[in-house]
C-alpha cells in the first residue's frame, strides 16, 4: 500500500517541515499526506493539485472543508456522481460513484504552490495508483496545469505532445482520454475564469467518454 500512499512520507524536506509547522499551529488538523478518495474502481479519475491548508490538510479528504471543493462536489452531485452536494469532513456520509479524486502532491505546500521537484518526487505514488486503477479508469480529468503535467508524467507521456488548455480533450492509448479544466479554486471561480457551466461541460464530457451517461 505504501507504493500508492504512505501517511508517514517525508520525501520532500520542505513539505515535511511545513507539515510540522502546521501541526504545531493547528494541532487538531490532519497535517499529514492526504490519501486519494472515491470509488475503488472508477471510470473517471480527477487529478487535483495538492491539499489546501484549511481544507484537505485539515480534514484528511481531498477538496473537503474549503472553497475549492464547493464547485467540485456540487457538480459531481448534479451529475449523479456523488451522494451529497457538500463534503465537510472525512467521516461525513458523502460517497463518490464511478469517480476517484487523486492529487499531484499529497502534502500541503506553502502558498499552495508545490515546487517542480516536489511534484516529481510525489509522482511515484500517482504513477502506482493510476496503474492500479487502469482496468476501470477510462478518463482522467486534470484540474489545472499542474494536474495535467503530473498525470502525463505518471503515464509516461511528453507534455509537448498534449498542451494544456481548458476544455482540451487528449486521446491517450487503449481508448483512454485526458480532459483539461481550469482548477476549481476560489480565485478562478470568483474571477469567472472558470464558471459553473464551463466546469460542468468538462465533467459531462468525461461522463460521456467513460460511459456513465
């Protein structure tokens, strides 16, 4: 299991130090690497960035307890992919159907910006998980450029062959696809760089390609 997720991982010294600082400041927070969440045999895999300081780093579940998860879970619920429209804690009853959420980096980074070498160090976990999910996962949805690049690195593809842009649809091998979306962050949604309809369109297309609609 540690090839996919190690709650004691300290591969990245900067992130391990930051987690220790966070734990001292917020002793009730999770403050450890955050595991993936969702269906164990998903048709769609959402590839995010990293845990948010007061979101997944607090709750221990991706996109839970902060602003970034609002649009994500509401859209999944509207499409029948989630049992609830809001995720507030790791032990709430929300469950995902046909979808799994993974992150490019499993530890919260300072200013929500992991360094390139930290993305590379953590990529081994993503590579192992995507390999395990390969039999069922037909569609990857990258939530932002970092997720896009991390997914391609984990799959062994060159970034230059699959340029990132919102709404882009990339055909991979063996009938699999990578779709791109701007990240559902507070900044992107409040500035209207990413609207509800834009985000929903990407996930609706993912459902079509995955055979979930």
